[in-house]
């Protein structure tokens, strides 16, 4: 029995349960959406922004789609994408990441010390969810007191945004869109207030640097800064939170693997990569074709909606031998859990660092960490994610 079968994680995602899509590219007869399941086909789509555009917000709402997509790096195509991605040098420089590592260690220790009863607690609530918000919040320069509010928005957004599917009927799309857009508006207005208070101020936080930054000789607009920081928070929380919880769940399912990694911490890097392949937090992403094209032997017309299932591609036996086996020694592990191409996750080095530090701390503090007997971890209901909303554990 697979981990997904044991905990009933997305039964509709056949690749998690040992099944294989019949073809790497399949059109849904009801919605007309082209589902991409194959690895090489997914790489082809994600690596060709000229043919497969990322500007998909209009798929969900004729008006107001920009509330969600405005300034979002993931919704941007070249050449605008390059300009926005240049902001990375202010956010994820090697020097900055090296400097933040000790602080991440302190935050992980603080969160684990706050666990009231190690014999029975929820790992998502205690560590996986608050950690990425704390880390990114401090990097940005946001008040620590605002972390609970930000975390609540992120968790509500993770639950709602994944249901924003163009395959749903119009009434359902509008309902879900209204919830998601409302949450996003709260985040945007919150960040806008903080950007305005930093204008011209000298400080060490990312906001302080961004409000005085220039690209191509021009000062960044308020909207630009807000949009970039919003993307950092939204993307950073969901991927890191789910990745960490998923990894612990994989260890629970294989006690021998758990013993090996605890005995040899150099295996943690490979553990995280295989976890990202095996249970990919961001299971899918959308694209829309800008012109007629051929993919996997199928003819796609201009304006076709394409749903790239990275989670299925990560189980493609043409790329990964024995894809249903959690193989710690898999090398090279070219998993697509962090994406591919121009939209490869900018925060991947930070997410990997957080996971490494958190797992080391869990191993040091708890000689044993298992899903509580009789309890059932709950997966996020969002159809385009593979991650846990709860993870009740017993630690010793």
C-alpha cells in the first residue's frame, strides 16, 4: 500500500496510487483542457514561454482577474518577466541566505520548544506552517506580531485558490474566485501600508532595499514592490510548509529510511529532493497557448488551456525508474517540484535550507516521530496541490 493510499491523499490523482496515465498528453472531453502528464512534455511546456503563456488569470474571471495576477512573477511572460526577476538579486543572494541560516535555526528551536505536549501535537500547526512565514517575514522586515494574521491568510488561500479551476462551472468559478480575490486584496493592502511607511527609510529588511532599488535606471513603483513581496510570501509558504510535512510523512511510512537518515545527516539533501518528487507540493500549473502547436503527438489550437501536472511528470517511468519507490539514492533527481524554465522557484535554495535545518532539529530533539495511532493526517483539498493540512504526531 502506498502512502497516498494509506492516508487517502487525492484518490483522483492516479499517479499517487500506482496508476499511469494512458498518454502523456490528454484532452478532457468536458472542459477541453489539455492535461500534460509526461515528464518530457511537461519540460517542453514549461521551457517554452513563447508558445505557452503564463498569463492565465483571465481563464478564471473576465473582470477582476488581475486582483490575483497583478504583478505576480508567475503570471508574467518575457520580456516583462526578466525585469521582475531581476528583483531576485535583492531577495535571494548567496550572502543573504548565508546570513539568514543561523536565524532559521533559532526560529525552528523556538517553535519546537513551544510545543506543549510532545506526546501529541500537530506538526503542521507547530512548525511546518508558521516557519516559512516567520522566515520570510523577517527577511522582508514585517512585524513579528503580524505572523499569525499572515499565516491565517496563507492557509485560507491554500485551501481556496486550489479550487479555482476553469473546469468548474461558471457559478463555482465566481464563488471561489471571490473568496480567493478577497484574501489576496487583504494581503495586498496590508503590504501596501508597510511599503508606504518604508519609503525613504534606511533599514536592513527587504522592503527597505526594494523601495530604493532601481532596475534599468528606474525606481520601482509601489505596485511593483507590493506584488513582488506578495509573491514571495504566497509561494514561499505553500511550497515549504507542504514539503516539510510531506517529508516527515514519508519517513513515517519507512522506519528503516528514518533510521538511515538519522544516522547519516548527509542524506537529508537527497531526502528532500526525493520527497519533492514523490509528493510534489505544487502538483500542477496552468499555461495557455499563444499559437497552434504540437505536443506529445497532439494538435493544440491557439488559446488552448494547458494544465501541466508536475506531480504526474515526477512519476513518469520514462524519466524515473521505479517511480513509485521512494529512492533516497536517486541520482540525478531531476524532479519538477520546484518547476522548470523561467518560472523555476526563486526561493528553492531557501526552502531547501529551511527543510534541512528543520529536519535536523526534529531528529536532534525527538529520537522518534510518528503519526499518532488512530489519527489521520488530512491533505489539503486543493486539487492542484499534494500536501498536508494536518499532521498529528507523537514524539519521544
